[in-house]
């Protein structure tokens, strides 16, 4: 079975290279998202979704949201994923364990 995630530049088409370029410019201009660890940061490309993103040694994910990089979250219980504002909309229907996880992110900035 082929791995859907890659960090190989040759797997990126023109759109992927363009997105990666935008991400690097954003990193230079605004920095990495608050709370995103600057440790072994690399890019990754999801061949199924077409998403290009940064990841690090702690498996955090940062993607462009507009012009700035923001952390992309994955809830631990039901696997909800998205930017913080996406998850706010899902909060009322989340499992209580995911709600606790989300509360910690909002209140304390950690997962």
C-alpha cells in the first residue's frame, strides 16, 4: 500500500510548490503559529487531499489559513479536525472527552 503522506519535493506539482512557497513566505513574515514547536519542522504533502502543511517532531500540523499559518488540530476521541474556528462550530456536538481537550486548548494553549 502506498503511503499517502510524503515529504518528497518531486511529488509536488505546480499547485503544491506554489502552496509551499506561500507557506514559507508566511513563516518569514508572521512566524509559526503560537504553540507550534520549532523542532524538526518539515513540510508534508497529503496525496489524497492535496494539502501541503508543516509538521514537527511532536506531530503538530500548521497550514495556511488565509495569509497566515495556523495550527490544524485533531481531536483525540472522535477525530474531529480543523482550524480552531472550525472546531468551535463542532463543540456542542463533540464527545465530552473532546470537549475537555478543546477547553484545554482554548484556556491554556495546550493539547
